[in-house]
């Protein structure tokens, strides 16, 4: 047979049935004339073979791992080499679950699916770890004895605790949970002397920390060596509250470009530009930076035009 294309001529010549080809370079066709079917081997074009098969199921066929076997309908199949009589066949593109299930039906086979292999490896790792622990006559202690405590800095603990609940969204009532208190006691029994038993105390910690950080940010803003520019956006929180976020951008006294979230304020009533402008001016005045205002950046919501016009009326700013 000869194939002609412009500039290309490809010719295949039939060979006798005694021709021997490498298993990885053949296509086997099932003519369906018997229970197992007669097969004929012909050259496998490079374009027909995309990648090598890696699944273990291909170790359990009567043909080579990368040989292609087709049924009478021309579909590529997997054929079992253990079946007596007519062998079981499954389409290659039908997944491997049914093939593994079939292989397991041959009781003489000890074969695991990929998931079972991973589970077995994990189980072996755990068993080895426990074995090493049991053989270690002097393991490292995970904890000091209960009567060994370490002095704690109460102020530092308060700061770190507030940062933790703010960053992770932890409930203020966490210290009232016995399991949580037991955990901290395990780490250091002395912590119970400074850990509050009321969520109201935790709230006071949060408010106090907020006030401390706000005073620090106010000083940084007022010492800025550039004008202070703002990005503003309003959105609805998951609990349906209208929230106006204000972020300040400026060059600090060290010459570094910095950004601070200076406000997350609830918008009561309509989300109009006038209401938003009132909040923005309250924030700017609260930080004492009215004379340092630079640019405002926001999205293209219609209310932002009104917001800018309202800010212009409140200040001597020129709005562009």
C-alpha cells in the first residue's frame, strides 16, 4: 500500500505471519472468529502511540504492556490473561476500577489498587514510627512535668492572644472552654493565672489593643513625608452589614511606601455618596490628617461621583 501527499511518499509492504516485531511497536486486532479471537500484527505508527502505559493492570494481559488490542468494533481493550475459556475484556478508556475488581476475583492474585497501595504505605509508616518509639528507651519529653512552670509575660501574652483571635477569627468565648484551658495548662500550668475566665475580659483586651495600635498609626500618618492617598470601597458583609473600607497609602518618615487600613466602618441607612463622605471625613479628622489629603481612588459606582463632590464641599480639595 502506498500513500501519496505533496512531497511525502510512504509505503508499507505486507510481511509473512513469521515476522517478529517488538511488543512495544505493534497493534493487535481481534477478528472475533473464536472465543479468544485470532490476532494479526502490523506496524504501529509513532503517531498512534502517545505515551507509555504505567498502570499495573497492563502486567496482567497476554500481550505486551504497550501493544494495542482492539475488539471487533475497533475499540482498544484490556484483556485478562488469567481467565479460562473466553477472557474478560474491558475498554481501555473505561477506567481501571472494574479491571482491578475483576483481577481480585482471581483468588490466586495479590493485587492492590493505587488507593489501597497508598493506604498500605501510610499504615506501614505509622507502624514503623510506633515501633521506633517503643524501642527508644530515652525519648524526648513532649512536656515538662505539671509542677514545672515558666514565668509568663502577661502583657506579651495579651498581645499575642488578641493577634491570634483577630487573625484566625476565634470566638471571644474560647477561654471559657475547658478543653482549651486544659490544652494551655498542658503547655504551661502558669498560663491559667493570666488567662481570663470571661469573654468580656477578652473583649476588653481587643478594644485596648485596638486603641494602642490606632494611636501608633495616627503618629505614623501625621509624620508622613508625602500626601496621604486613599482607596475606598463599600460592600456587604456575610451578615448583611454595609461596610466602608478605607486604606491609606503614603511615604513614611523612613522613606518607605506603606499602606494601612485606617477604617472599616458600618454604613447606616442608604449607601449614598453623602453618607460615605460623612464617614470618610470623620476618619480623616480623627487621625488629624485633613491637611495631608492627596488622591482618592474608588470604583465606577454612581455613588462615588456624589462621594467626591461631597468631599469637595467639606474641604478645599479639587476633584478631578
